[in-house]
C-alpha cells in the first residue's frame, strides 16, 4: 500500500506561511482509489449467495453491479469454484 503523493508547495522563509500563489500553483491531490476487494468462489456458491453475504441483499441492481465488475466471466450465471471475483464497493 502506498500513500498518495503530497502536493509540493514552494518553500517559504523559516517561520513564514507559504504564499497564496504558491498554494494555488500546487497540484491538487488525487482522490484515493477505493480499496479493491476480491474473493475466490467456493464450491456451490452462486452470485446470489455472494451478493447476500457481502451486500446483505440479492436485488437485481446488486447482481448487475457484480456482473459489471467482473466482465471476465463468460457466463455470470455459471460461476465455478476457484473463480476470482471483484466485489465493487465492498470492503
């Protein structure tokens, strides 16, 4: 895990605050990327099981998000033990 880089602000004389121009010229810090959560599908698990366990529901919009986050699945209705799935927004 690496921390986001801090903006560079022009040095001010010792004890003085940086000037407004120096602060305005500093690049804005990029927002931190959300953490990525992955799981390995267990024997007999379905997307519905996974949605219920990690999101507390298996609503159609939750299942759509799971499918969209895992475009590598040939058939999201036929996942198999050992498949690795990304869980969007879980963590």
